[in-house]
């Protein structure tokens, strides 16, 4: 999204690189061995703080639509942090409280196991720098349905994105996947492999290479100016 904006404002594309956040090899290894292909209870995961920016306003509608169409579905909300379980529950009608599993705080090492009992992930965030939680849910073999807001599209295919703020579309797509085991299993297999495209070590290495390229360009410019006998420095 930033790249598109900069290009529209006239910046040269060869002066722009896009390097995402990533997940470390060590962190990814913590998700190895996690299997959730045969969970008897359909369970929808969300990892993140529970606030308006993260979709708290739409969550009750999402839970209602999915719960009315998928028997026995549970929603596991992980990481509300500064909101207690009772505060999060207050956003939802009492008749849906039994469908909600709220875990406000957990240790990072506990997340793989918490996600291993889930079937699919959702990420209704309106504004996001990147969304590390998406990578962690993917690492646990969870296809993630998200709003088409900055961040998630870098990690997710169009088939898992819906219009930002469209709770109906997000709930509908969740229902479709939960009812289609063949497609769900295909996306689970894809999800498990996807985070390997965002290894932090690779991203850091690529960033270092780009810096080295730019430094070399500047050194060559400096040599050119010195050869010309100028004490000035180029604006670039």
C-alpha cells in the first residue's frame, strides 16, 4: 500500500524497496508438530488485542452469523491483554457467551498449543502495520480470513481477504470454509508453508544487501565528485 502511494506521488520505484516484518526460524520451529486437521470442534481463532481498531465493533456480528450457521462453533480470542474476560464478554449478547473462549494473557511459548485446537483464524483489523499474529496463525496451519487493509494482503491470497469493515463477508467466508473440508484442508496445507516466505533471517539479510548497494552507489558518487575536484556534496 505504501509502495503504491509513493509511486502515485511521483517517487521513482527503483528508489523504493518493500521489506516486511517476519517470523524467526526459532519461533517457527515452535509450531512444528502442531496438527489440527481432525479437531472435532470447529474453533475460530483470533490473536490480538480486543479493541475497535482490531474489529471489536464487528466481532459480535461475526460471532452471531457464524454461530447461527455452524453447530457447536467456538471462538477463541487470544491476547485481549488490558481487557478482562468479563469486559470482552460485555461486547456480546449473553446467548453467545458459551461460544466464546477468552484468554486475555498467555506466554508466547503457549500460543502454538492454544492454536493447535483451532480450525481457522480471522483477523478483522482495520489498521495494521503488518500483523505478526497472522504469521503465527498460519504457522499453526490455520487459514486466516482478514480485512483487505494494509498488512494482511502481503501474506494472504485474495480468496482469504474481504472488504475492510464488512463483517457479513468475513463471517460468510468463514462459514464457507468450515463447511468445505476439502478446501479447508487444502488451505491448511498452504498455511503451514506460507510463513517460510517471511523468515526474519532472510529479510534481515536482504535488507543488509540493499543497504550495501545504496552505500556503494553513494561511494561511487563521492569518488566522481572528488575526481572532478569539487568540495560540494551531491543532493542525493
